[in-house]
C-alpha cells in the first residue's frame, strides 16, 4: 500500500496530498524510512507551497528518528535546505548543527563540511 500512498502525493486535490503525507508519516518505520524519506524529498521539488512547510518538518523528524547512518541524515537535511531553504525552520537547522558538532567522532564534521 505504500506505493499507492506515494502516488497520492501527486493527486490534484490538496486534501488527498495532505492525507497521503500524514499516512506516510504514520506508517514509517525502521524498515521503510529511507525509502519514504527519499521519496518525500524527491517530491518536495514539485510540492506546492501550501504543503511544503509541513512536508519539510515531517521529513526532518523522520530522518532524525530513523537514521541508522548519520551521513544519510546529514545528506537528507542538506537536501531539504537546498530544495526548500525558506521552509526549513530554525529548530531543524539547529538540530542538524547540534548532531554534527556533538558527534563523538570527528568524521561527521569533516563529512558535513566537505558536503557543503
């Protein structure tokens, strides 16, 4: 059913798109998180402004909650910033900076700096 819900993000009706986003947020787990988040990020490019802010927030929450690889998390947040920088709230920025700077191994800091 996940594929059907992903297709619903492209529906002409905004209420269907919002429901699809909400449903994807709820059904996300450790097994499907990377796929759902990557699909949402890809869709963000064409998402209209009425749903973009909510989508950015939910992507950031899911990426942080289910990140098994902090490099994937950093990449995801940097994509959010690059695609929808105006819709990325200060708490999202602060959280990624906090995770990168407080990571016990310095390789994440170097990776984030090189990625920018």
